[in-house]
C-alpha cells in the first residue's frame, strides 16, 4: 500500500504545552488537592516558585499539623508574579475606567489577572483535583460565583468575605462545564499578621483531610427536614406532639427568635433531633405595613401553646446567646423560659477568648458546613420573607447540632461542674436583666442640666484657644471634636511632635496621647486637660444620663456571663435599646 505524500497529511492539532500550564506551580502533577494562593512574594519571585517564602513555610507547617501529606498537593497562585509593594490592585483597572473595562464578578481585572485565571482554569481542567483549597479573598472571588463581596478601596474594587466563608464546603463556579469541591480558608500571610487566625486554618485543612481520607464521606451542606412556611395544622400538630412527650421524659428543643425594630418577634424557630420548624407571625410589606401570617384567633392559640411548651419544667431549651431571646419572650409574649444549654456559653467555657458567633461555632463543630448568615436580610423591609424563614430554620437546626458536639466536649474536658456554675450565673443574670434598677428621673434631669452647662463652659474656653479660622471644620464641628482638625492644629500649626498610636504607628489624638502632648508642650496643657474633661462629661451624659429607661421607668441592662475572657459579668444595653454598660459607673468625684 502506497503511503500518502507528506503534503496531503492534515496539520497536527495545536495544544498548549504542559510546561506553560504547570508554570508557576510546585508539587505533585497528579494531586488530590490543588492549593491556590494570590500572587508571589519576594522570595517566590526570586525562585520562580509558589509558597517558598515565609508564608509558604508557615503553610507547610499548617498542612503538616492537619495531617495532610504535602506530596499529594499541587501549589499555585492566581498570578505567577509579584506585584509592586505586594499590592494586588496592580492587577486591576481602576474603577474610574469602568466604562471601558469589562467587569468580572464586580472586579475589573487587567490582562495579567485575566491571563492568570485562564491558566488556572486550564490547570484545573487538566489535573481534575478532588479538592481545591483557596487561600484568601482573591481565590474566593476567582473560583466561586456570588460568594465574595466587593467594595471600593482607593479607587479599586476589591473582594472580601474570606473570614465569613472560611471552612465552608463549597463548589466552584463551572469551569469548562464542570464544578469542583472547593474549600476557602485564610491566606498564611494573614495568619502571620494575626496569629489568632492560625488555629482556624489548621481546622479547615483538617476538614479537607477528613474528606479525602474517607472519614467524612460527604462534601457540602446536607439537607435536613424543615418547615419554613407551615400551615396552622402543621404548627399545631408539632406543638401538641412535643407537649405530649413532656410528661414522660425531658425534651430537648432548640429555640431561636428573629426580631425587628427592637420591638417585635417576627418568627420563632424550634428544632428537635429530626425537624426544624419556623413559626412566622408577620412581615413588613413595601409600604411598611405589617402583614400578619395568622388570623388573630389562631395566633393567640399558638402563643398559648408556645407558653405552655417553653415554660414546662421538663423542657430542655437549647439556645445561642439565649439571654437575648429570653428577654424578648418575657416582655413581648409573657413567656418566662430558661435555657438548659447555651452554645455560646459552652464554647466560651471551652475556648475563652475565641469568637463565639453561631457561624463560627458551626464552622468548628459541624461536619458539613456552609456559611449561611448572609441569607438573613433586614427583617424590617419587604424582601423574600420565605428566605428569612428558611434562615431561621437553619439557625435552630445548627444550634441543636452544635450543642450535641459541645456537650461531649465539655465532658471530655471535665468541665461539667464549671458549666453548671455558668448556668446558675446565667439565671441570676437573666433575673437582674428582667428586674432592672430603680431610677430617679428627676435627679437624672437635674444632673444632666448641670453637666450641660459645664460642657458649654469648656466649649467656649476651647474655641477661644483658637483663631477664628481654626475653630470649626467645614461642616461646623468644633475643632476639638474633629480628630483630623485637632491633629492638624497640634502637629502642623503648633508644631508639636506627633504622638504615634501603639498599634497603628500613626499620629493620634486619643486619650493615650494626652500626657505625652502635655510633656512636649506644657503651654498647651490647659487646653488638653479641658478636652479630657469635656470628653469625660460628654461620655457620662450619653452613657448614663441619656441612657433610655424602660417604659416602667426602671433602668435595665443586659448582663452576659459569656462576654469576657476572665468570666466576669459584662453588661450592655438590652435587646430593646434600653440601659447601658453598668460595669464602670463613675463615682462622681471627677
């Protein structure tokens, strides 16, 4: 058989060389995990390899602590180059050019970033990783749809949201028609700046290890039974079934309310070990009018059943910061109920000093976690109230599940006795919050009148210290109440050596700067003392004399047993905006 002449053969297909696809990567070319960072640092730029500088070394330590074999990983970045001054905005077009630039998920990438994302997509398509780990805000923006938020910083649109979404079991956006398991977490450079974040990165990487080893067989948020938009018969049936169980044995239920305008309970969620149900009461329409979910007679009956259920001696209520819910239920519904297990207090006992919001607890204690807190919108506006009711179901479901893990943790740490003590303090704090303190309103008004006269005298003195063109800001604010103008006067016009803030290392005129300024400029000491006293009097008026009283004329604050690292009580205004922090009441001698 005669062979065809060479000229008649079709040209070979053009393909991107593998060298180009793997350029800027380091590690296994057939990995289980693809780890994606943002851009090179100085050491990476010098060696032309990702994660070989101080951040990369710390990443390797965290990977090791999570018991992941780094040889199963491939490491890369969105952009395989170092931006000037490590400023990622050099890979963006400024917002001022938005009319002539293409927006990609709220950001205006330039050619370097666009090419980097294109190369990353080709790499993902080639290696088909079981899991992608994104480090920082930029991989979250580049590889997901609608997760990262954007805001304008110095004229550029920049993504944010990694602190919220870290640890979430997500899917990437479609890449050549396929999605991939995606785990966002905090960039090691952020860990080096804030060491307290490190434990969360190790925990997140541990989630990846459990999934890849088969110890955690599923990825992503699990579905569970919810009833977000129930009929009256459904709510009635659930409440009655729980009430029927109470005489025979204690019953655990997680409870969570959603409120509006510091006055109204919009819905109440309840979950047991099988189902989470939201009981809506009303929502606001676009005109600001309340739209009631139930006829009046049905709502009255439901509140009666709820009162019977939640105040039953055999009920075991699980809550998250239930001090808030219990005060609302007591005042607005006349239901006096106590918490049996508070997830916020339990976590605070086990790990004092760490964040204790429900989303943080979920990211630590739930096997299948996806951040959900942004699903809740302002309850006082006309929005998708069904989404809000679903959100309430998630809150109660997750609170119930978190509690089960924390109970085991308290037992493991041998903290049962301490937790019971915390619950006793919680009941005491609740009673104080509900009872309040007597207030002499006439004396409050008299002292307030006297102190406002003192404020006026200080104001006149301080204004007289300055020439007329420096007494007020452009918006009419007195110079001593404007941090910017005060610093300009002290450090520019008067030539006083600036006092630098201990943390930011920037010029400051806060209370810590007063003594150094008086030493550097004794001739200005009288004005500094006057500002110090002015601020003290102003704080006393706003925090104590002007603190709103309850409708019955009593002074109420909310006391928290899980608010401080030292476990002392803390206090602040209550859920209705009344009262204030009562921990440091001035003696009146200053």
